[in-house]
């Protein structure tokens, strides 16, 4: 699997979302998903990022959570395959599009808290099996830059990551 939901713009899968840790009023909360669950609603969402043709697009390199992901037979466009390969250290996906759903502006968002870390599972480079990649926000930010962690919000069943100074690069999530 590779690219996601062409209607939502150019989204590329980073991996399956398995954990989000966030903070609200100095308390920590953890959301966890199972990679293989019999219950459909527990199926892990896809953690994707926006990979836009427009290099100046402000959403470039920003994370998007795709709920209820399903494989399709449609092939991903070349630019998205290239992006997938970059962020998976030379490793290609199956080159197929995924369908799923993202928050579409409704219902209104409810803010949950500041995201401390996200963990996604995927195969990069020479990984022999699915590997957890955890990112703590603020990690890898260049010295002297102000770090703003993204805010987790819920829009009905959908999760949204708002803002933040991080960006997705070939190194993974940076900042
Ligand atoms: Zn864009």
C-alpha cells in the first residue's frame, strides 16, 4: 500500500498508526491501535503525509490520519511512489492506492491535547519485518528553533493533527 485518497490531495502512507501519546492539563493519555484486529473499528488507521506537487504548499510534509483504510486495485501516480520510496529509505510499497476517510470539516473538532509522540509501523530500507518508528515531537529539531508540538483533535470518529513545526522528510518525522 502506498498512496491514499486522491480526492484529499496527495497523501502518502508513512505507516500504520499504532500509538499517539498526548498531554492535557499535565496529564498523559495514550491511544493505541492493534495492527490485526477482528473488530473493524479497531483497525489501525494509516498515518499519511501530504506530498504536494506545489512545493510552497503549507501542508507539505504535514501528517494526516486516515481512518478505515482499505486496499484498492488502483495504481498510485509516479510522484507519490517516489515520495513513498524516499520516506521508506529506498523501499517501495505495492504501488497501490488506499481508500479511507479523513475529517472533512464536519463535525466540529474537539481539541484533545498536545501530542507528545506518535508511533507508526512500517517497513523501511532493509527491515525484515514491520518495525515501530516512534517520534517524540521536538526531536531532531535544529538547535535554537522554536518547537511547537501538534495538537490532537477529534472530529467525530476522525483524528486530526493540527499545526506543529515538524515536517516529514526522508529521515521520517523531524522536529
Ligand atoms: Zn498541497
